[in-house]
C-alpha cells in the first residue's frame, strides 16, 4: 500500500469517527425523547430492541411532577428491563409483628417479599395512610405509610400502560440477588445514592436462607450482605417494558 492509499484510509477512518461522535452528541439524553411510549413498547416486543436500545440508556418518568430516571439494565427479544438510577426512598422491608408466634418475625419483621410492606408500597396508587393493608392476622404497618403516598400514585399513566406485570400482577419489584449479579457483575456498579448524592445500602427481594427475618441487601461498597427486615434501607424499583 503506497503513501497516498494510507492517507486516504486514514481520512476515511477520521470521517467515520467524526460521524459517530456527532451521532452521539445529538442522541437525546432520554430514550423517551426519541420514541413515544407506544413506540417503546413496540420496540420491546419486536425482537429487535437491541438494535435501537442499549444497556445504560436512560428513560425519564414524572411522578407528582418529580423526575424519576430509569436505566436500561437488560434487553431480551421481547422485553426491556429498567431500574431506577437513584434510590427512590428509605423504608423498612417489613415491620415487626409483636403477636407473631415466630419470635424473630415478632421482633424483626418478616423476609417474605410477597407479604411485605415494601412490595405493597411499590405497587400501590393509594395516598398516604391508605395504601397499606394487612396480609396476615399478625401483620403490622411500617411507619412511613402515614406520610408516603404509594409509589404509583401520581405516576405517568402512559408509562404504566406499557409495563408488563408479573405473575403476581405487580408492575414494580425489588431486584433479586441473582438479577443484581447478572445486571451488575462489578460490585462498584451496584453502589447507589439518593439524588442528593448520599450513599446508602439497599434492599433486594431475596430472603436469607434458613432465616425468617433476614433479607439480602447491597451494601454501600456494592457487596452483598444481609439485614433484618425492620431496618431502614434504601430501595430501587425495577420494571419491564413489554
């Protein structure tokens, strides 16, 4: 290859790099600025989501006029998985149940995600004081029910309409330990903060085996640990477009 040919090739590479940079600079910060809600659902169901959406892309949703940012954490042929970029609240997983015959649940709360207060909050459109209902004869409410509206209350209804529900009819869920390992193999990528920048540990929905009250968490260093259900930890919300 002579000198002129080398220079020509270098010019072609330079032009391609400039084009890629310009495309990156003009790409909207949020993918729902690029696509409508219906288009996002169609893309998720088309089998070609990976051609238009990338892991790490962001989506913004408004809830009571406050912005919530979701990150794309997984893409399958028919679904786009999202998780909130910031911790969205701080609350116990579940409240102690003083009358429960299990002494540990009586003192520390239950690690049963399906019956937990935190799951109720994530999937309720009720106002403060009304979104919690007892799930068993011993159940007790967490204190924040009296001042926090349900997570879905005031959320963009068009966004809710494109979300897939799971086998329990839930729109939102806490990630499991296995999902976090898959979505964030590196511990440092699991570190979460509130919008203020303050770090906190945060809940997973996975119970600690052989314990009735211990729940798996992500610690402030990104490592996986455990904590009693009564603890005031941060939480994220995961959901699926599909």
